[in-house]
C-alpha cells in the first residue's frame, strides 16, 4: 500500500475513536433527532406512499447519505444498498456502469429514470449520462418496474431525483484527484419565492485513469422551473450534456485458459489510437399538475435527442499474437436516438381508505446506426495502436429501429382494515417495433444483404402486494409484506456494428417476494429483509453473429435469494449501515454454442454473478468540525463463463474519507479502492470472452462552499 493511501486510511481509523467518544458524550445530554423510515415518500407507484409501509423492497439514498459517501457516481452512491453491486465502466465507456440486481449483471436489465422520466427507455439505459450534481435522493425499487413504467424492466428500477426548482440553498464545489482528474460544479436557486421558482445546476468533470489512453470529460447543465397557476403547477426542465470518452479495453480470456491472459497487461488498451465514445444529448421535459375538485391530474411530456460518435476495437481472445497479422476487430460508428415519453394520469380517492391512479403512457424510440467495420493488428500490450483511418474498411452496416410502447394502467392502494395495506396494479401493454438493416461488403465478390423484421405484442402486466403492520409503537414498527409481479420486457436493440435484421423474443418474468421491515429505537434504526424468487424466460445473452459479438435469446433463468440491510443513527452525528445479500442466479434451460459444440448449462450460475455481497460503512458527519467515513465492500467469487469452468476469486475493497466542516466551507480527502484491487467485474458484450477490471486506487481532494 502506498504512503498516501496508508496516511489517509490511518488518519480515518485514528480519528474515529476520538470522535466517537465526543459524540456519545453529547448524546447523553440531548436526544438525537431521526427521520423515521416511514416518513419518506417514494415513487414506487403513481400514488405517493411511505417507504416504511409500501409492500415492496425499496431503498432510498438521501442527499445527506450522498454527501456522507462523497458520491460522484452510481458505484459510490449505491455502495451500501442491499442486493446492488455497480461495476464501473463497461461497454458504455469509462463514464458508464453495469449494475447487478438479483445476481443478473447486465447494463440493460433494469429501468433508469431521472425525475420520473425514462432515460433512453425505449432502448438501453444511458448510464454514461448519469450526473449526481444537485441530486435530492435516489430511489431503488427491487424487482420489476412499477405498473406506470410499463414493459421496460424485470429486476429493478433506479430513479434519480433532483432537488426541486427554487429549493433554497446551493453550493459551489471543486476537486482535484489522481492522474490529473478535476471537476467544478455549481447548483443554486435563481428564484425561491413567488409563483415562479427556478434553479440551475452546471458542472464539468475531467476523469482520468491509470491507463493514459482512458478518460472522459463531461459538461452538463440542468435548468428547472415551476410556475404556480393557481389551479395547478406547470414545470419545465431543460437538460444538456456533452460527453467525450476515450474507452478502455477489456482483458481477454483465451479458450481453455483458467484466468485472464497475462499477454494483455492490466492497463493495456487495444483500441485504435483515435478511439472515442462521444455523446451530445439534449432533453426537454414539460408537465402540468392540475388540482381537480376530486383529485389531481398529472401530465408529463419529454423529448430527448442523442447523437453518439464511436470508434472502438477489440483484440480477439483466440488470436493474442504479435506477428503483424490482423488480430482485432474495430468499427467507426454513428448513432442517433430520438426518445419521446408521454404520461397522463389522474389520482383520486373514492373513499377515505382507497386511493386510485389511472392513466395512459406512451414511449417512442427511433434509433439508427451507421458503421464502418475493419480489421487491424495491434500488439497484445497495446503498444502500437493504429488509427482507424489507416486500415481498410471490410464492410458497412446500417440499422434503423422504431419502437412504440402504449400502456393503459390502473393502480390502487387500499387500506381495507387497520394496519393492512393492499396494492393492486394492472397495465395493458401494446408494443410495436419495426427494424431494418443492411450489410454492404467492400469486396465486390461478396453479396450485399438487407433485411428487416416487425413485431407486435399485446399483453397484460401487473402486480399484487399486501402489507401488514404487525407492531407499532410511536415511530417504531414492524411490517410484514409480500407481492407477486408479472411483467415482460421487449428485447432492446443494442445498435452494435454487426448485421442484425431480426427482432428477438421479449423477456418475460414472474416474481415473488416476501419481506419484513421496520424501525426501532424511536426511529433511529431502520431495517429491512426480504426473500425473492424470479423466473425469467427468453433472457437476452451475448453470442457470436457472423464473427462479431451480438445478442440472442438464451433460454430460461431463475433468480432467488435474500437481502438484508440495517441503517442505525447511533447519534446526531454518527451513522452505521450494513447490507448483505445472497443471490443464487442460475440457468434453468440454456443451450450454449461453445468451441466444443452445443452445451446445456442448466443448473449453472450466471457468469460474473457472485453468491454473496456484503458492505458496511460508518460515518461521522457533524454540523461543524471534523468528519470521517470508512466503507468496506465484499464481492464473492464469480464464474467467467456459463459452463462454470473458470472462476475468479472474491475480493474486498476499502474506501475512506476525512474532512472538516466550517461554517459554510467543507474540505474533504476521499479515497476509493484504497487496497488497489484489480479484479474482473463485468463481461463485455462487444468483445468475445473478455472482461473489464476494477479501476485502480483513486484519491481526491475536494472543497465546497454553501451559497
């Protein structure tokens, strides 16, 4: 461990016992204030419900928790959420991430919302666009997406919610970190009084890595406003982002090997020299909430345009040679997406103990890609990368895909007896998709190809959930709950460089969950435990398509396990969190194509899916003075392949931070992955038999000023 890392970790561990004595001394004189879990409203349904009583497993990471964690990305923000493991980077670039829920490690297996609006929801979640500046809270709904969100997720939903327009308070912040990384940000209200409320948040981040050819810079601006019309509220959000990425390379696992190849060094980059993943994105959201005599009518319309420009390449896992012969596949590609989201629903109460929301949702997505594919040679250590313009193009591919999701839904929340809470939701889904693709070889002896596909699905999805408050004493309670969810997720096109003229079958899932949750110690200790079983059909898996990585329907999977979490406010200034999960994610029926032929993988664990996840963190965050935190994160062993022949060991990472809170100033020193673990964390869906590894140790000094 390097000297600076040792100093940071030792400073935190040395400081914490002294601060603990001070905290417990003051605790004897004043009762700590706590916000009971049941007082937090969440958006699990169109009807706002309390987190402590809603009969589903839901985590809420508040603004205070994000500050305590020093969170700048999803991995750090969700590091203490039960059942969640975020792998940074991946095929989406170094600014992106690949979440794991219920043991399923895929970037497209969940639904991502920002302020309730799907982010690239008609296709795959745009995780590289996630920015945590001025975020009020993050909600995680375990299991399939709520009825209002339609047929878009089977295992989880993440909703990132910003501070409301005109919310008092703001800050200016700056940071400097390892490898010359830096950031600046501002978030402040423009007007906080009167009928018109406005806020603006803007930031710039330059993130560098130990590989000098891997980095990203992101410029982001969000303007929010609301207007009180007397009979309701009009709101408008304008969001713009410029993201420039230099992608990393995954490391190769050759056929028959029992570990990642040592021919490809830890920080080797086998991309072309001009590799990039650039994105320009603009998003406009308008809405109106009308107060009716008998309820509230809410309407939201969002329109997003995204342009991507990508140059990437992947060395072949079975051709790690240094003989000058082409051993890598690359592409120069542009992608354009247009997303439109519309929702209009009415929430009303036919009786005192019954709330109902009913409405209509529409999600439209149009995407297209143009790709020039090529072969090139690069030494496995990445020492001689050619420019993409210096090698001949083998073929051109295009895709145009249009998707439309229509939904009619009704959701009810019925407290039919004291202590009982019954949720019932039903949505009629109608989805239409049209796909066209072409392949044009540059070799005149090869025949161009063109094709297309159309698909339409009409079916119901829904949920039934029941909760019972078994015990209540002031702010303390115990709730027993269970739910059943039936959903489906049309397979999303990943707009890769390969020729793909067919539409995959939609994924379907039936999920069961039982749980207990509650509060103790006058609301100072919140706890939650759950057990789940999810059966999924037509799971989308990575495969070989005409020599290039692609996707296919992969059979049937089963996810079962338990998730436990405890959040204890030890005092006003001290907080301790613990989370553990056991995820048993297995193939029920999956015939895989391998170099040895067809293999039935039924009973095997899903690749890169650990059985055990554990995390714990302790935080000292007074209103003024010294502050500190230590977070430990454990990930169990995982298999690289569906045949479960190659395993990578378990690993543990340590994060820590120390700082000082002045009246308005805050200075912090934070470290991530202080013990410098570099295990494989996710598989590539573009590079065959290749895995991304955890980024190197990172240390950051930051300062913020309240305005």
